[in-house]
C-alpha cells in the first residue's frame, strides 16, 4: 500500500469518527433540550392545574346562595322589600306589571326599596286618600 493511500484511509477513518462524534453530540444536545422543555411544560401544567382548582373554588364561592343574598345588601346598599309591600296576584292597573308593587288596598304603587328598606311611593299621597 502506498503512503498516499494509507493517508487517505486514515483521513477517511478520522472523518467518519468525527462525523459520528458530531452526530452523537447533536443527538445528546437534542435530548437534553427536550428534557428541559418537558420539565418546563410539566411545571406549567402543575401551575395551570392549581389555577383551575382555585378558579373552580372561586366559582363555587360566588355561586353560593348566601353570598348571592348578601351581595346586594353589602355592596349595593339594597334591602329586601318591607313587610306587606309585595302583593301576590295580577298586575297593578291592568298593565303588564312594569316592575312596581302595590300597597295592599291603598291604591298606591311603590318603587324599589332604598338602602334603609323604605320604598319610593308613587300616586296619591295621604292628602289624596
């Protein structure tokens, strides 16, 4: 074998080993990168699952009947209608109701209850009775 051919064979072997080494480093880098990505995604999944649970509890709290009853009183200053202010039955004045409530037997209509529980009276006052 001539020296040139021997140098060519050694060069080809070295090039092959270098290619295998580069491929190995490239593959190892990809595996490490995928591992970091997986760890980041698992952490995000845990964070999102915890947030979902927190939001589920918040929705359950906001939908609680006691909270739905307290909200208008505490935040909006509203109170339930005064005793006797609501009369069951048909509409007042033959209309569709219009959201007003009749005082029983007085012919007066009252508006929504204010913060102190009193309603606004519409119609004839005491002088007109």
